[in-house]
C-alpha cells in the first residue's frame, strides 16, 4: 500500500489536504451545532484532533479496503467491488445531503455542513479512482 501511495504522491497529498480540511470543518460548527454535538454525544467531532482521527480512520480504512481488493481480486472482479463501493459512497452522499437539508441541521453552520458533505465526496473520489484504474486494468487482460 505504501508503494502505491509513494508512486502517486500528488494524489496522496490531495487526499491528506482534503482530509485535514474536512476535519477542520467538522470540528468547527456554530453555537447551535456545538450544542447538537454535545446533546447527541458526537464525541468524535468535539475537537480538531478527534475529528482528524475520525476522518483519517474512515479514509484510511477505505483506502486499505481498495488496496486489498486491488491485490487479491482479478481485475474484472475488482471492477464489481469498486462499483459497489462507489455506489455506497454515492448513497452515503445522498443520505448526508437529505439529512443536512432539514431545518434542524441547517442551523449548525455552513462549515459543519460543508464538512459533512466533504467526507462522502472524498470516498466517492477514492472509490471512483480505483474503479477507473480497475476498468483500465481489466481492458488490458485478454478475455477468458
């Protein structure tokens, strides 16, 4: 996995920058958002280090799953897995969009709302990148 990250340094750097930005946005809701974080016991978003750990845990786990699929599965099978993960990311984004469109969540502040939307977008981009790589890899291999 580290070899893949070193090979694509710009992609890795972009992922890190967007992850830090997402954690910053999630850890800075307005006053109403802070009350909501306390009431609903979202301890993982209270401070920037906790939000950063949460975001990197989600993104890191997703990246590890993608790398395991890339190593273990044949390219045509990997396309199916990545497509499933991509659709999962899209449905997570749709869920966040619908949830944060409600009146209550609209009061939590723009930074918090943008942060909530950025995490599924990160996952969609990650899964989409691996999906495209798997499609090109599957096209290279002769059909059986």
